[in-house]
């Protein structure tokens, strides 16, 4: 009996330890997601929400948690529209005159889901509502611009990587005090073959025209990808 009790107690401790850092896909909120919690949670921690690119899924960016500040809650979200068995998208894409664009309806729908999700995830994990960041790659970068520029009051900052501001968004955004307070870290490879570096520079100029103070971080020779220097710089930026 003593051996049985010891075995049960050990199993309980292992289970409790795993439960404290449950890395299974969750579907209890507006969007499916993976979550990584700080090893030592003190008060209401900051949170960063990661948005993957076209045809990928929530697992793609989740490993970045190892390179992000250890006191952050890290959440990686699955886009709502399925492309194939394991791939998802935030919106239907189109390419007009050599420029990336997307379905306005899809983008607004995904933005609405993300706004709802942000409120839910902050409440669910008791994050600090004044320390919410969104970062995305490619399509996810476009969505980080959508959420940040249309709903700046929800976020402290956005970190789009390899993205641009799509045309409809330019016509929809107006200057506001909340927008001027939004922190922006725009990372882009100068050799990006999918979304030209010039599109990122244009996004920076547009935000400056709204009275914002975005940071442009070019990465010489980098293509359409997330590199170690990029994520290291994002991590440093989050701690400023």
C-alpha cells in the first residue's frame, strides 16, 4: 500500500508540473491557441500574442517563446480560415499590380476575432491589460497592423515582421491620442522577395503622417523570414 501511495503521489506531482505549463492546443476562446506561462508569475504579467503567416499554424511561431522575455505570457494563435490539413490563413490573398493585398471582409472579420480574443486571453490568464503586444509574420504582420491601427487602445505595441499596411487600412485609419501612443517595431529584410522592403518603408511613412513614432529595423540581405537577430531585437524592444 505504501508503494502504491508513493506511486500515486509521484504521478500527481508530475501531472501537476505538466499542468502548470500545459502546451496543448486550446479552443476555449474566440480563436484556438497555444500558451506559454512564465516560470515565476508575479502579479499581472505582460503578454505577447503571435500571429503566423499564410498556410501555417499556431505551432510555427510558438518556439519563439524561448527567445522572448521570460516574464512574458506568450500566446500563439491559429488563424480562422483553413487552407489545407495543417495550414490556415487570416484572409484570402490577392496580388494586384505586383502588390500584396487581401480580402477586406476577411481581414475585418479576423480583426474582430482577434479583438475579442485579446480581451478573453488577458482575462483568462490575468495578464496586465496595459502591457499587451501583438507580433506577426507576413500575413500575421498585416493583421498586427490591422489590430494595432484600428484598435490602438487595446495594445501597448505591435511588432510586424515582413509585413505592410494594405490599401484599405490606409483609408480607414485616423490619427488619435491612442494611436500616437502605440509602440511599433517594424522588422523587414532588405532582400525580402515576397513583400518588398519598400512596402515596409511606406508603412513607416504612413504611420509618421499620423503623428506616430514607429521604429524601422531593416535587416541587410535577409529574405522573407524570421531570423535570430530579428527576434533578439524584438525581445530587447519589449523590455524597453
